[in-house]
């Protein structure tokens, strides 16, 4: 279990991005972090593998103190945590396969990683990772030649190379259109269900949250203002939603009102939660 206890982050300029954040994540969970832009989602995800140093509080992982880990321990921890980014973070001039292989760098000795020297086992692993995300035919293309959705699938394959126990996905579909959003989240869901990889993912759109999350944390101004299951969020009222999204709820909530079962039908008849993304997928379109 991953346990966040009173985690706070104050940046050098005084911005308090996280304030006493506490929650836990069970193994195999698909935890979604929601909240407006600036609410602290990226900071929280990046504190998890200490790409950002928390100011106070702790994160423990099955008794292992992530926040107190030294250099060598941190390297081992980071190996066990894969990461996927909104803008994919590929090396565009490199081939797809080399981008995927770079996910293995954390396992190599320094000199081997400097030479990009991967053994045949790693190469086999990379081919298999590409196969899993349906990109076998793109193996030797330059990353820059791929579409956005394909690039994010390379990002997933790269994370898989770490054989991670946790994947952190920071708004992994925010740069993609709604159909591609489901494709990408579908791959993440498969890794979550088939491999038991714990997923911690920030998402902007409520219908995606309803469809994929097993547990939800809502952040506002760096504080946890909501905790629930996907079932809870399916029946979330506009008032609760406003509580998370504050004064900007109007704008985001307009798309929500058209989509959630609770507001669409008085009986709260559940809908699939998919295929109705268009109204909410362009921020500020309403
Ligand atoms: N490097 C930084 N230095 C100072 N403030 C930052 C930095 N990174 C983020 N912030 C601020 O911290 C708050 C939370 O940001 P962030 O974690 O990026 O939120 P989100 O991912 O939800 O948009 C925001 O007010 C943001 O401006
Ligand atoms: Mg962010």
C-alpha cells in the first residue's frame, strides 16, 4: 500500500501547491486525481517518485519510506514506478524502439546507459511492449513521424520496460481527442487489470473519471476536498462537484450537467459514461 501522510509542498516562491495531503492507494487500484488546473495534481504525482521534493509529510510504500530514501534507494524506487506524461516526453528524433528501450535505462550500469547498450533480452522486452500497445509496425519509425495517440502509446511501452508496479500518468490524454483518450486509457486499464499495475492518473473530464477510476481524490488549492469510489462519483451532485472545482464549476459543470446520470435523469439510471465526451473535451468550449 502507498500511504501519503500530511504531504505538503511549498515552492521556492512561496506557492503552497500541496497542503497536508493524506490518502492511501491499495495495490491494483486505478486512482484518479481530479481538480482544476493549478490544484496540485502534477505536484502530487511528481512527489510520488520525488521528481519534486515534498516540503513536509511522508509517502511510504509497503513500509518503505519514499520521502526519506537516499540516492541509491531512490534509484530502485524510481525503477518500480513508471511515468507517462501529457506531452509524451519522447525523444522525437530517435526511433520508436529506442524510445521504448530508454525505459530500461534505470536498469543499466552507468557506462552501459551512456552507450545505450541494451542486451537482447531488453530488445525482446521492447518488441513485446510495442506489440502490447499495437505499434509493431511503427517500431523503426522516428517518434516524430507518429500521431499523438501513437506517441502516447510509445510512452506507455516505455513505462512498461521498467516492469513497474506503479504507473503515474499526469493528464495522459489531455493532448488527445476524445476517441484517442479512450484508447489510451483502455491500454492503461488493461495493464492495471492484467498485470496488476497500480495506476495513479490525473484526469480532467468527469466521464473519463467515471469510466476508469476505482478510487478518486479531488484536489482544490492543494487540499484534498473529495474522496470517493467511481460509484460515488457516478452519483456526484452538482454541489459536490462545485466543492471540488470552486467558482469555475460553471464552465466545467456545463458539460457535466449534460452528461452525468444524476442530472440527466431523476432516477439516476446509470449510463456507460462513454461516447459522450465531445461536449466536455475542449476546455472552456462551453
Ligand atoms: N516550479 C514551480 N514553482 C512555483 N510554483 C509552481 C511550480 N510548479 C507548480 N507551481 C504552482 O503550484 C500550484 C500547483 O501546480 P500543479 O501541481 O502544476 O497543478 P496542476 O497539475 O493541478 O495544474 C500552482 O499554483 C502552480 O502555479
Ligand atoms: Mg498538471
